[in-house]
C-alpha cells in the first residue's frame, strides 16, 4: 500500500492532530498548537518531563475542606435520627425464636449438693453458699436450690421457708435491662448473654425492663427503636407461661420509662398485659402505708406479679393502672453510676444511697444494691457476681445503711452465683426469724 493511501495517516498528520486536541496548558507552561520544529521539540520535551503537577492543596485549602466536612456531619446528625442511621448502615438480624419452652428442657436432674457452711448470726451477714453448683447449662432447667420439694407443703420462690417472709423481707436477684441480651437480638451493648426467660428458669425472680415508644407501638428497647428490642406481648406471654408452670413463684417487674423514646403512658403498657389471658388478674395491688403481705399470701391468692415503675412516664388522667407503683416511694437505692470494679469496691462511694423516698415520706420498705458497671462489662460481672465479692458487698452495704438488701441489681446473670446466694440468704433469714419467734 502506497504512502498516499487514504486508509492511513502519515505520522506528521497524526502528531499535528494530537497537538491541536491537547489543552493549552500543562502545569504552569503554555504550549502553542503549532507544527514548527522548534515548538514540536518543546512539546516533546514537556511530554517526556517528569516534573509533577503543582500541588494546589495547601494547608489553607485543607482547613477549609475539613471545616465543610465537619459542618456536614453536624447537620446530618441533627437532621437524621440516630436509629435511622444505625438501621440503615448496620445489618439487621431476624427476630429470635421464642426462647422459653417450659420446664422440661431435657437436661438431666442433678441432686442437691450439701451445704457445709454454718449459719452466722449478728448484724447483717449474707452467707456464702458452697462452691458446688448445679452442673447444667444456665436457664435450661430449674436448679436444685430453687426446686420445691415434692408433696403438699406450701412452697414460695423455691423453698417452703420463704413462705413465712413478707415481700419486703425477701431478697431478689434483679436482672438489669433484662430485655437486652445477645440471645434476644441485642448485639451491641447488651447486658446479658442469655434471655430473660432463661433467667426466670435459673432462679431470678425480678426483671427490669426499659419501655420505649416506637412510632405508635411500645417496645422494650434501650433508647433506640428497632435495633435490639423485645415486644411486650411476647415477653408477657412468656412470663405468664412461666408462672403457670411454676405456681409457687412470685415475680417482680420493674419498668423504666425511656428517657429518649417517649412519651410513655403506663396505662398503655397495662393494656399490653391485659392482652395476655390471666396476666392482669395476678397483679398484686398494694396500698401505700400498709404492711406488705407474706409470700404465702401472695401464692395462695395467686397475686404473684408485683409491678413498679420509675424514670418518668405518666398515667392517663392521673390514674395509674391497678398495682402500678412508683418504685422510689418504696425503695432506697445505692449508687448506680459505677464505671469499674474499683468503683464498686469503694464502698463509701458505691454503698451510698442516691435515690429513694422523699424526706417527708414513709421510710423505704426495700433496699436496692446495684452490683453492675456501666457500660456493661462481662469480665467485670464475672467478678462482681462471684460469691466472695457479692457476699462482702451485700454485707457491707447493708450494715452501712442499716437495711437488709432486698434487690441485687446485676448484669450478665448467667455468670457467677447470684441466684444461689440470694436463695441461701432468704432461707437463712427465714430460719433466723423463726428461731427468734421460738425464744
């Protein structure tokens, strides 16, 4: 093919068109579009040059850019709710299956171990149970220390001895933020590994639940809707099933109105309870100033649900649902803002009462000892829920305030032996009171 063939371009024609199509500047040097040899050499030199393009990003430009980015983030945070951001960018998981299947979990029966500890007298002394514990997975079967004996003898919360105690003489393991568990779908900042239903089976008889209003519906959540939550109907249904299965047991429910997801009207929560057959019939209605009933009375009359609330919330037209009582009219509570085990071990700080009845009100009937750290810490709870730590803490806080502990507020209930220690303390106290009556 000849050089004049129209199907090919000469090198000179191609080079000229490339020059004409280039921008008129490169770096800080202007290039005139021309086919002269001198300028062609200059053009080739520029193309071959390794001189980098001048960096226009000075510190002033960078500062202005970062300021715009910061302003954008602030506006985004203010205009978009936190839970919307979380729900969009963090994957959601399927709703967990109902974890409670009743008392028959297929675990082998483990006979009760003998307790070699002697009973201590004088002052408030929370006895320490033996090292031996039931060799079963937590929450799969009722442990031996919570198992009522066979026969017709009246039994209350796992022991006939408890029936002689008034409610305000009992001690309860109080599961902090009981809805918030890894098993229940709370996979960030959860307070427990296993769900509240298993806590009931394992021997815990008091549950705290945070109540949120998410749109038009109530949920048990932790200030963020639709990102780790339990539905009230499901929870009340499971509690009702537990109470039907174990007719000797009394359960305390403590509801906290969410500080960020309201407003909470307690009558709406009562309506959720009423949707579960028989639930509201079991709520004990207490009159302020009256003596609390004995456990035997609550069991025999089938008034086995005690309800308290705190942290706000309102009652429709100023009339609260039957049995709903403001917790701090009846209870005094130790410091609840402990950030570490060191804070809990500082008894002067952690045993101080920070919430309770007003000065002109009746004295507290119940004493709450907080035994958790914030934020939730599994390793810290393994220590805090151990027999030596908990026994010393309850004894020290009780004597410092001249009140016997009624509620042990804890995280990660499946760690340690809180339920076992609580049951031993109840039986021990019942035996002491009976001995005093015989003197």
